[in-house]
């Protein structure tokens, strides 16, 4: 009976509305007659009380004043309460006028006094819990500053004042609106905030900031002694911890959602490797952009099962793309409009240890998909490639370069075939970031291969959006390169993550793994070409005689030993310089080339 439910809350307010209505009417009579109420007026008191109490309860019910959460009672509910009281007394006045003889004698001025008292008493009851929470129940709450005035700032303050998150908002930081107030909380400029508010324990970021600006703010806050930094989401949702992904995110400014939607909407899309990090995000985005039918092709049963738990209406197909007898019936039966080929082995050290399996999965799988796309006249086929295909030093990168060459030189008929090349995606199954998080959580050490190793990073969602955007402008045989921004030193990444998680642990340098480079490259020097999108470039085609290419690929697929595989890959990719023991061939020239590609 005492549990706070909608029913018990409604009964609670109904009881106190009736009680407070009695008190307010009695007090109104007392005030009207200077606290000496003539006995004759008591004859009609109960009639007037029952009329007014019933009218108020009726209209409070109609205006949803018994259907709210007490601690969140706000301005919109207060407006409805005021309207309900006015409606109730208007209704009661009409009844008194129609049945005047029944209610005589009664003091009319007492009715007006009672209405004012009812607004105070019944309204006060409704805001009492919120006033208590905001005024007296803040012990143990962390002092907080909110950075930025946006549409969510007011809602965020309301949630804090309601005691939702355990924070006590003391100041809002915004350079443009400094000097004003929100909910009696002062707005100050950034400089004033860091000069004056040294006791603040948490900084809540309520506005969208570019990663560089967010990084600068984080550094300044940490230097000022603020250890806790959160990202505000929607009202009454949990606050999101500031994460390394927020600081590395690229957020392309030229994202053309209309073009992507036009390309994907009402189309049948087949996605290989659909259970992986890239593949599953492509599934999500194709659904978001209105694909009519999604065929999710995946070799791993568990990965495909997990995907179907997220997207129940996809056409899930367990299939190994290296087996033409498995993938051909799927393409023949579904007649996709678009194929997004994301299936590949991508982990460099594992590929070095398993070269034959990597060649089979990456090269034969791609060959099967492209051959069948052409055979069944699929309008668009997009290959997902990698920055490791540029001047490859490892087997994985070399196999992906072979896939690019095949996509560029195969006679494609009516099928538009293109590749999209990008670097590491944040948070993917092979990304270093989840590994670093776990190592920091356990107290270290954080294992970094080399003090100077650098990588490009992009959010999975951003990379996949740009893949689809590149597909919209594909005419055939292109290799599209996504602008990954500036490369990041991995050791700096590790240190930054320690700062964010307020935990310093040792760093251990373990040496480059087999096939790894210090610097990844996205473009070969002198071959880049701009598109109408600043975030997307094109590498010129590398023309080859297709018959010769096909023969060399056949030799590669027949190779058995690691030495034979490396030799066959070098015959296909002359720039392939294998470093199986993890030696680095990177030099200052490589670093400058990587830097130039980042600014191209």
C-alpha cells in the first residue's frame, strides 16, 4: 500500500486535496469574518465545501494533476494546475448561480479568498518534494559545472536539481551568454570559470565540440583539478563518460545524407562479413537509410546470431564467401542492387601466422564476390579495403592490395565496382583501444609496440557513412580514400586514456609485431585526386593486363608454403616489402609522407 505507484500517488493527492480544500475554505471564512464566523453561515459551509472540493478534484483529474511523478513536477504541470483551478471555480460559480437558493446563505468574497488559498495550498503540495530535493537534499552531491548553453542545458539543470544524477549544478560556462542566469545558476565566461571556481568536482559538457576543442577543454579542466568529465546526452538519461573516442572522432562536415539515402533507399543490399565491426555498422546504416531488404552474409554462426538479435528482420545467411557454391545461390536468388564486401581477415599478426588462410579468405573471397556480381549484373559492388594495402609490409595488406588490383582491372560489364580504403576504426574488434582500456583497468602495464608507432583513427559509424557516400559517386574502377585526419602516436593515445580514466599505469614497449609498420599510409605519393567531397579522395587506377593478373592470382591461390605465398604476392604487388619479424622500414620519409597524406 505504501509503495509509490501511479494508483497510490493519485490516492495520496486526492486525499490531501480534499483535506486542504477543507482547510482553505475554513480559513477563507475566517479571514472574511475577521476570525468570528457568524453561526448562520455554518449552515451552508458543508454544501459549499462539497461543491468546491468536488469541482477541484474533477478538474484536477481532467487536467492530469493525478498523473505525474512528484519529484519532476515542473512548469508545464504547474500551468495545467492553474488552468484546472480556474476551470473548477468557474464551474462552481455557474452551479452557485443556477442553484442560488439551495446554497444561500454564503459569503461570495470567501469563495474568491478560497480560490487564492487553494492555488497556494494545493499547488504548494505539488511542488513540495521538488523544493525539498533542490533545497535540502543535496548533501553528498558533487559540485558540477555545465559547459555550454544549448537546448539541453535547461533540461540538464532540471534533472540535476531533481536529484537524478548526484550532481549539484553551481555554474554554467558559456562565453557568449556570460552574465545571465538559468534557474538562478550564473553563466560565466570560460576564463572566469577557471580563475574562480576551483572547488568544482565535475564538468558536464552539454554542447557539441570538435575533438580538438574537447581535448583542449579536457586538458584545461584536468590542470585545474577537475577529475570527472562527462558528456550530456538526452534529458534523464545517464551521463556518458568522456571517452577517447570523443577526442579522436573526425565528424566529417561534408556528410551528404540525402545522397546516401537516395542511393540506399528501397534497395536490396547484400553485406558480406555482416557480423564484424564494419559489416554490422553497414547493416545498421542501411536500415537507417531505408534499404528495402538486407541480406547479411556471415561465416561465423555466433556473429550472425548476435546480429539477428539486434536486427530481427534481416535476411541472415550463414555462408563462406570463399566457397563459390555457397555464395552464388544467395546472389542468384536475392538479386541485390548493392553488394558491400566487408568480409576479410584484418588482424596483421594472425594473418602473418596463417598466410594461406588469409590469402584464401581475402583474395579468393573477393574474387568470388566480384565475379558473381558481374555475372548476375549487380548494379553496384563496393570493396572495403585498408590503409595497410599501401606499400604493404605484411601479408594482410598485400592480399588487400591484390583485391584492389582485381577490382580495378576485371572486365566489369554493367556492374560498377569500386574500393574504399581507410585506416583503423575506433572500438572495433581489432582496435587497440578496448585492449588499452582493459589494461588500464587492471593496473597495467599498457603494451605499446614502439615509441614512435603512429596510426590513423576514425569512428566506425563515420567510416561506414563515408563508404556509402563514396559509393554514391562511384563510376567504376576507383579506389576511394577517406580523409582520416592526422595520424596519432599510439603511446600518446595510451597516455591520454590514462588521463581520462584518472589512472596512471606503466607503459611497456614490446616491439613491432610481424608485418607491422611504424607509419600507415593512405595514399601513394602523386596519385591522389579530389572528389566533390572534401572527406573523400581517389587514387588513380593501376592498369594491368587482366589475363596476366588472373594467372598470377591463380598462382597465388595454389601456393602452399609461406615462402611461395610471399613470392606470389611480390609478383602481384611489386611494392610489397615483407617484414615478417616486425622490422620497420619506416623512415623520416615515411613519416613526412604520412603527414602529407593527412593534410591532402
